């Protein structure tokens, strides 16, 4: 018997294997941006730069000893003058990079004013505002020096004579300026100025009246301002930190720096005061007339009565775009008027009044102040003695070379003034007499070289 069987018709499904999908590559981890770091400062080189800064500052201040009528009579380097050192604390001699003596003689007993200076230089922080925290040690030593001098000199003399100055290549923090002014005036302070004042008070360990007295005798001077905001004093104190512009100036300043370095060394430990004759010797001069050959000889006058035109001239001169000529007949008071102009403009601007007549001395062969080799040298070196530019001792009588060198000094002086105040200008006044044919020729000579330099003043 046949048994029928049903054939299974189920079909097999063939599964095609999936292609292996490659795994996405892991994205590389983003590298963290490394913060920019300032290059490490070589402390040895930085220290050397500080010494160079100090020497350059002293060298340029020394030129002030030659300025006609200057009150500066001596600069002690690295401490007080030898005869003063017993009357001050050891800290006082350590903190004083320089001590400037004004009037009388270069010692505490006979000087009319004594300024104790510390010079601070920082390359790493040159653009960072200078704050109370940066000055704590200096302020503390200044205060202790003041107390020691009050004991040795007497309170009244110390109050009248002593001043303290911290000079830095950094800008002064405005809150620090406000703090010191507030302490001196014993006025209430707020915010950062109050915090700065507390740090100063903690550093000097003084309170009440004593703190106010000390703060009133403290100045801080930086590249962008000074404590009292006295623009004239700032211009006389701040020097051009840059190198000398020509080889003659570099050599002269190098000689003065070498002299200052010697005074700071062990061999001159007991003769550390720089006086006028030291500067003349360093410059190779027998007399200051080589440096300032055309001193003013204006006759003494009594009480001045301001002319109606004075106020108008004072207002117009800072805005001039071309030279202004003031003229009048002989005997009408032009010389008095020019002196009044110089005095009034000097409150806001750096003013040079050059006496081209010199009470008739221009006629003498050893004067000849109307010539560029005498007149321009005198004007440039008067600016140098104020700490505004390099000294100028020409080794040539070529007028073109002298004019070129003089323009460089003007550029330096203007740049130095602008660091203290953008509004401060360099004003040059020339007092010229044209009463005779000879004086008329001399006046024409002065107008010639003065006019060739005036374009720079107007651009600035």
C-alpha cells in the first residue's frame, strides 16, 4: 500500500550578511590653549638695569647743579652726605639712593631743603600701576628716617627741610595719589583710596597728626604723573629715560655717570657728594660758561604793573601756528613785558627767555650770543639742566650741524614734557634790541636761526 506523503514546500530564506560598517574614528581631543606667559625675566639682568636706571637718573640730575640761579648745591649718592650719616638711622642711609641738598651747603644743618630719593625700576611691571603694596618697605624706611632726623635736627628744622621722593618708571595708581593727599589733608576717603591709605599708614606706623605731617612731605613720581599734579615741577623732575641721541652727548653723559658711579663706590665712601665742580670736571669744562655761554643780564626792576596786552598775549601764545613778534620803540618796556610773559606762561608751560642783547655784551668777541654756536648751545643746555634733554657741547662751528643738533634737543624736550602732560608746551621767548645798526644785524642773525627752529615747535 502506498502511502502518499506531502512534500514540504517551505523555502529557506538566505540572509545576506551585513557589511561591517566601520566605526567612526574618534575625533582627536581638542588641545587646550596654553595661556600666554610672559618670558621669564632674568633677575640678574633686571638688577643691572635697575642700577643703570639709577645712574642715568643721577647723571641727568647733576646737570641741574650748573643751571644759573639753581638752588641745588649737592647730590649725595648712596646715602646721606658723610657728615650727616651719624644723625640718621642706618635704614635712612640704606633707603637713600640719592639725597639732594638745596640752598646753603650740602649737609642737613646748613641746607635749606633736603630731598631724600629712592629710585625704583621694574622692567617686568613697567606698565602696571604703582600701588601702596609696592612701596610698603620704602614708606616704612622713609618714616623712620624722618623720625630720626626730627630727633637729631629738632622737630621744627626737620619739618621745614625734609622731603621724601619715590621715583619710578611705572605709572602711579590714581587711588594712591588720592590716598596720600587725603592723609595729608586728614580728609575722609572711600573705596580703593581708603584701602591704599590704610596700607600706607600700616607701613609707616604713624597715626593722626604725625601721619598727616609725613604724608604732606611725601612725593611719588612716575612716568605718567606725580603726586601733586604740579605740571611745572613734574617737567623739572622727570627726565628723558632714553639714550643720548648723538655720540658727543653719549660720551658726556657717560663721563658724568662714571663720576656718579665712583661716588657710589667704596673708594669715595666718605666723599659721596657731587657738587658743581665735579660736574664741570666730568664734562671737561673749566667754567660753566662753556656750557651756558649767554647768561641773561636783565636789569633789576621794581614792582611791575601788568600791561593791558599781557593777558591777551598769554592767551594767544599757546595757540600760535606762527611766531608772534612784539615790537615797540626804545624805552617802552619791551624787556619788562617779556619777563612778565615768561613768568605768567611758566605756570603752565616750560618757558625759556633768551636775552639776545645782554646789556650790550653781544658786541664782545667772547660773548657773541647772537651766533648759533653760542645762543643755541645756551638754550639747549638750559633745557638739559632742567632734565629735559641731552647736553649740547658742539665740537664744530658749522651752523648747519649746530642747528641739526639743536632740533634733536627740542624733540627730546618736547617728548619729555608730553610724558608728564599732553597740554604742556615748550615756549621760547627772545628779547632782542634793534636800537643800533650793529644790534639790528645781531637781531637779524637771531631771527634767522630762531626761525629755522620754530617749525618744529609749531608742529609739536
